[in-house]
C-alpha cells in the first residue's frame, strides 16, 4: 500500500511538472504564433520578438526579486530583490500597455530558460542563494542592457525603440548596484 501511494505521488508530481512546463511552452508559443500571424513584415516581428524577450525577462526579475526579498540571507540581497520587484513590475506594466497599443502578444509566463533559472535559484538557501542570485543578476543585467540597446539602436517601431532606450539607464543602475554587492561579497 505504501509503495502504491509513493508511486502515485511520484506520477502525479511528474504530471504536474509536465503540465506546468507545457503551459509555459504553450504561452510563449501561442504569443509567438499570434505575432507571426499579425505581422507579415519581418521588421515588425523583430520588435515583437524583443517585446516577448523583455516580458519574459521582466517576469523572471519580479519573481526572483520576490524570492530574494523574502529568502535572501543578507539585507543587501533582500533590499535589491525588493528593488527588482518595484522597478521591473513598473516596466512590465508599461510594456503590457505598449504591447496592447501595438497589438503585440506577450507571453503570460517566463520562457523555459527563464523558468529554469527561477527553479534553480529557488532550490538554494542562505549564503549559497545570495551568491547565486547576485552572480545571476550581474550576468542577466549585462544581457538585458545588450538586448535593450540593440532594440533602441536598430528597432523599427519608434515607440518600442523609445521604451527600450528609456529603460537602459535603470538597467545600468541595477547593474552598478549588483556589481558593487558582488565585489563586497568577494572580500
């Protein structure tokens, strides 16, 4: 009887994990498919692809920020996490409004890569979490700055380009803060 319950529990857990993963896939795939159908022009599709990446990254930043704000071992990590929640929630709301005005479909959940980062970090505790979170935030903000700079420089839609350009100073500020924290952790 105990073995049967254990097997059923494992099977249900695997099914739930697969369902969550498939829901994420379908959310991103559905938004991508909708954008492909709406925008025949490849230039406009590139702006929609940027918006989808920015939305996915923004959702990851908020979720990890919430986790860091409540589970970080140090005050600095908890405070930085709260800053991520505040700043990226605002940016996400602005992006949703812009996407709606431009008829760009956005995913409802982070993409697979972002979700994997979330899951990996949520498994860590204490100082291990703090170090992994800080290192990931440094890398992520560097990638974000590159992504947003490319859109600001080479995007096709003036409003999307302007929004991306307007977020670069905030991302640079985040990077500066988290790099300082990373340096202090190495001392």
